C-alpha cells in the first residue's frame, strides 16, 4: 500500500510540474503575442502616415509649384506646341 501511495505521489508531483510548466509557456507565448500585436499596430500607424506623406508629395499642384519654382519650368504656349499623329489613324 505504501508503495502505491509513493507511486501516486510521484505521478501527482509530475503532473503538477507539467501543469506549472505549461502555464508558464502559455503566459510567455501570450506576452509575445501582445508584443507582436503592439508592433503590428505601430506599423499600421506608420504605414498610414507614409501613405499620407506620399499623397502629399504626389499632389499635382505641389509638383507643378516645385517645377516652376525650383526647376524654372514653364508650360509651353500654343505656338511652340506640336501634336503628333496617332499611329494607324489618318
């Protein structure tokens, strides 16, 4: 009878250690998941900011203003404009 009790005690201790170990691993995995979700939220915010910045830089009015101010470009007048015919059409 004592032998059976000792065996059951060792099995009980092994099961308890298994539960503690699995709970510890689950908590660690949950912490990593929370970190990854936080990083994903941060990257989503950064992506939105980059899209907004790109749309700002690509605005037609901004490009035209930069072309005029920094590159001294001007729109050609009608006297200096030639229209090329489209291939295959008379």
